[in-house]
C-alpha cells in the first residue's frame, strides 16, 4: 500500500511504495515538482541482488567508467568518487564540468552502464519505466544538448568510510553551463534529486533532509556548503539496496551522514526536471 506520512514530528510529506504498486502514484514526481509532496521512496525499485552484483563489478578495474574525483584533484587520494561526470559543481570543478568533457563522458557512461547491467536487466530501461509510471503520462527522456549529444542519464557515487555529503541544497547551479542550457526549456527553480541505493554501508550514510528551506532567512544566500546544520530539525531515511529515493532537493537543505564501517556507500542517480511545456519529464546525471 502507498503509505503517506504526515505526523507533526515528521515535517516532510513522504510517500513510500513498493515497486509493484507504482500505479498508486501515477503523478508522484510531478507532485514533488508542484510542492504537493517532498519525498517519494520506491522500495525494491531494482532487485537487491542486481545491485550487489554490479557493485562487485565496479570494484574491479575493467568497469569502463571514467572516475571523477569530488574533493581533491589527485584521484589516488581517499575521497568521494563519482563514476561518470555529474552536471553539478564540486571543489575540483567549481564551475561544473566543461561541456565537451561532460558530453564525451556521458556517451562513455551509457555504454559502460549497459555493460555493467548486461546480465541483470538494463538500468536505463528499468529507470525509465519507473519514471514513466510516476510521471502522469508525460514523455520521459534524457535531455539533449544543442549539438544533439545526450546528457548522461545518471552517475554512480561512491562515498568511503569516514565521509559523507556536506550540508547543501541543489539549486545553486546557475553558473554551470550545462545547467543553464537545460533551464532554457525546463523549470529548474527547485530541482528534484533521485538516487537508488546500490550498497548501503554498515553504519551511517543515511540521507538526512533538514527543515531548512531554500531562501529561509536563516540560511546563507550563496549556497555555500559545509555550513553548520545544527539547530535545525531533520528527517533521516535508511535505504536498502535497490530502493529509489526522490526528493525536493532544491527546496530543502540536506546531507548524507558520515559512512561508518569498512564498506563504502554506493548510489546511482541524478536530477529530474519537467519541461516548461509540461509534456516531458527529463532525467540526467
Ligand atoms: O546520491 C546521494 O547519495 C546523495 C544525493 C545528494 O545529496 C545530492 O546529489 O544532492
């Protein structure tokens, strides 16, 4: 059954469904967009065994993805690593990825992802089917750049022990070229973030969404990360391998809690946006 949560201590409007009952939320993603819902969880969106298998493959050297450091230029230093180029900024690419590199890496990513999931059911096919069920009958697609090349459908993110994603909010991408291009045809005022848990760590690593909203006078205007998040109420979500999480990441500050134990946290995901003509739901990494 679709479980809708609205108790006082849980300030986020959350709906949780099993992958077999997506028809209960035919317009679920648009509800996040129109500020009628904050969090949507699809339990077992992908089989846990599939995720276990692909994470095992990712830890071998021949996976085919381009690994992108997120904290330090030297990829050999222990840090958060993305498999694939993300359409966002970090301390290595402060203005976001150069478009030429991003688009070249997007094509590599699609092929590497096809290979990665070859034995388990194609990732893009499954993800797109899930989004179709939750998109209110809209077309679902990965965006194209002006030259016809496609964006990447997602990225894979590895957070090692002792690290987490800092407190941040996902609507300070105005200076990122590939984001500006998307904003010409999409309403990206409050982007939606989605990811599927591939492998949870032994401890920590929960996504934690704060009550602090975009433009709250208590937040700084520049979106700087590593801010102090103490003093704000938050809700924490635990996900199992295969669970998909989509949320209003442009409305609420959020972070990933520090990963504990030897196993890294692996996720795969990106962003969702609705076309301004309201006919298409786009997703990209
Ligand atoms: O992919 C994740 O695990 C975290 C997502 C997130 O916080 C973000 O991309 O803004």
